[in-house]
C-alpha cells in the first residue's frame, strides 16, 4: 500500500495550537477527517516546530492508538460492544481501509442513522459524532421552488413513484425535474435536514459530516454550522486552515479563523462583520 503524505498546518483552536492534516487534492477522506476530529477534540498542544508533511501511516497509527484507549469506555454503547471481540480485525484492517475512502449508506430516519458496517463501528468506538445531511446541490433553485412547498413529514411520505409526480405537479416546468428523479430521496436531506442538523448539534460541538463519500469536520458556532477547510487553494490564499460557514447558497457563506475570528480579504467580509456583530448582541 502506498504511503501518501498529507500537509500539516498549525491551527489555534480553543486557545490551543494543534496540528491539522490537510486533505489531498480533490479528496475529503474519512481518515483525515477522523484524525482531525480527534486532534481538535482530544489532542494536546503541538510542538513549536512540526514537520511540513505527515505520512498516512502515521495518521493510521494515531487512530489505532486512540481506538485502543477509548474502546473500553464506549464498549457498552450501541454496537460498540462488538468491537473488542474483533479488535485485531479493526486495528489491522478496518482503520487502514479508511485511507481508501468509505461510502456509508445513510438512512432517512435521522441525521445520525447509517447502515451498520465495520467502518461505522470505528467512528462509534472513538465516540465520534458522525452525521449526514447536505447531500445534493444546494443552488438548484428550481428544485427548491418545489421542495420548499413541502414540510419535512409530507416530503418523506411522498418519496415514491406516484409521489414524485404529485411533487412536481405544481412546477412551471416539471419536465426539467426528471433528471432529479433518481436523486429525489437525497433532496430531502437538503433544506429540511440542514435545519434539523443545526438543531442536533450543541453549541461549539464538533462532528464529522458525511456527504456521500466525502468526510469533513464541522462545528456549530452561534447557531450555524462551519466546515473545516484545508485545501491547497485556501492555504495559498489565506495561509491557514479555516472554518467555512455552511449555507444553502454560496452568497451566504464566509470564512473565519479556527478561533472564529473574521478573515479579511474575502468577498463576503462585510457579511462576516454583520454576523459577528449580531452574535455579540445576543
């Protein structure tokens, strides 16, 4: 197995400087997301100097070590009791497989419901909060013009062949929605689930957001969700890892530092200032 390298950057979070591993170009792997989640939640302060890159095998070893330490504490939780009996399998096979990517099957019953699999048990075993929610294109105005007329409950009841016809019957151009037929079960996770997801996380709580095969660390701050961004474009432009506000349109997003301080030089900087001014007045 090739041992890829991930860039390391220092980020100050909750007053503590910590090393953050960056996703490889075009990827948002569960391995890196879980590693950063554990670093932000449990990791100590980084040394004054850190290597510029870290081997993938090192991230795997750190997760394996954390799993061994935390496993006894969460053995009584749902499904996690199965892990101690297959400890070597999880350590030697399942954790390394996270580097190759995972596609978890989400359930429509709740934002934390997934079809059980070995990879999911790894997240459970280290008490990582794994959620799904925003799985399709949020900028599709035509779809939202239709979806917006439905409550979450009615939308769930109408996800079937006849229900789809009923759902699009009020659209000015129903034929253009045919391409969304296969993805209609995913659309319900957008507008409705996005709001539900915000409610399910506590203030300042970390979680891992699974969007199909993409995994990212998210955090709730002042009632909004922010996703950890570590791609090369952001690092080159701002020189640091940032939080990006999750919103239904790109115009509503903006960047803040890991300490949730507004970042200058971004297009939506005035909106950021208004957001934080409103938050301080709460």
